[in-house]
């Protein structure tokens, strides 16, 4: 019986060491993922700090344009469209032309 008790104690020790190693591997994995996420976020923030275009079009889930932020012949502005595609609201900055 002392042999069984000794064997159980050795197994318990090995199990405890194994669990400790698993915790360390998890901690290292979490740290690596956190660093990678940080690098990705910093890279994306640096890369997309300024977005420029001649127009921005907002579409609904079916595809038709519902709003447009652009330079119109009357000047820069925002147009909002009904579901039918007809302009509902126009906010156009006039003044100096373009």
C-alpha cells in the first residue's frame, strides 16, 4: 500500500507541474496575442489616419445610394435620397462656386 501511496504522490506532483506549465504557456500565448493586436492597431491607425476621396456614397443593404457626400456643380454638399432614389434633402455649400 505504501507503494500505491508513493505512486499517487508522484502522479499528483507531475500533474501539478503539468498544470503549471499549461498556465505558463497560456500566459505567454495571451501576451503574444496582445502584442500582435497592439501592432496591428498601431499600423492601421498610422495607415488610415487621413481618408480622402472626391465623394463618399452611403448605400443601403440592397445596394442603392441613400446618401452622398461629394463636390457637386454648385459646391461641396450632402444629398440624402429616398428609398425610391429621389433626392430628399440637399445641403450644398454655395458661395465661391467650387
